[in-house]
C-alpha cells in the first residue's frame, strides 16, 4: 500500500494553489466597493447590480448561452454517431480518412480552423451571426464528444445488445433501450465538454461572428483591453458559480445513474 509522502502533499497543495488562488482573489475583489480592482475599499455587492443593468453584457451572455446549447447538442448527436461508426463499423473503405477528419480539429490550431470556416462562409454567401458560430463550434467540438463516447463504446458489453435482439428488439430499439442508457454518462460528459468549449472559445468565434452576434468571451476581451472593471470580476464570479454548480450536479446525477445501472445489471445476472 502506497503511503502519502510530504513531497506528494506539497506538490498537490502547490498545484491546487496555482490553479485556484487567482480565482479566489477574483471572487473576493468582485465584492470590492472601489472601482480600482486592486485596492480593497470595503465589502459591497453594487457591481452585481451594475452588471444586471449592463445591456451589452446581458445580450452577449444570452448569445453565448444560445450558441453553447445548440452547438453542444448538435456536436453530441454527430459525435455519438461518429463514435458508433468508428467502434462498430469495423474495417470499411475510407475508415482512415474518416477517422482523420474526425480527430483533425483536436490538433488543428484554432486560428486555422477559424480562418478556414470564415472563408467557407464567405464562399457560400452565408451571413455571419449566431448560425455561423453554432456551425463553427459544432465542427471543432464534435471530435471531443466522439473521443469520449468511443472510449465508452469500446468497453461496452455487446452481449446485452444481442440479448435485446434475441428478445425481439430491432437494432434501433436495442440502441435506444439498451445501448444509449448505458453510454448515457459518456454522452452527458461529451455534451458538457462541448458546452464548456463553446463558452470558453474566443478565437474561432471572433472569425465567424458578425455585428449582430457578440459572444461573452469576445465582449470580455474587448472590455479588458480598456482595463479590468469590477463588473467583469462580478461576471466572472457568476460564471464560476454556474460552472461549479453544473459540474457538481452532473457528477452526482452521473454517479447515481451508474450505481443504478450496476445494480440493475447485477439483478439481471442473478435472475
């Protein structure tokens, strides 16, 4: 049995401190009374009120949420389909090319992806806006979904599908009633990953956006170039709180679902 050493404890502590101390400082100064973000002048929540009245930030937040929801959902559907083909399709003509096209965005610089999509949209005459950002985010995030889902499909027990087929299910019914519920934690994880990537993206969105669709990262980046304001600290704190709540909730739901599925499998084996 491995014993915890002082080196491991110190390394872990320094690692977490490096990651989270800047966030803690940001959260603390979001409640600062002063407009100067580096000078503490007392506790206040007025900047949250100011943020709620800032139409530019609110509109950008709404655009970002719409883009993230639609792009992550579309990327999850396409990524799951691609993962299913890669794992269950066997050897087929063009498999190597298909695999390379799926995984290329993982290693492709975002500048290249954004520029190529921009030229594509200009070439087909598609006006840049929410739709183009959704298509762009779907393009680069579906590969992440495919990797997550395919890793679960590789370890999937296909005898469960075969049993469903023997009991009269069609292949589509077997996938919907057996396969999909079992791989649901991976699908949900892929959706959350795509959602997070869309929320965080700045480079690709800056190439594919238009005047009527400004995402929150672009708005924050434009505002920070003129100086960090307490409103940005308040906005960042709200985003951290939402992400933290989402991660904790999803982890609990996924863990509960996995425990329930394991219990049902054990009961099925006993019977």
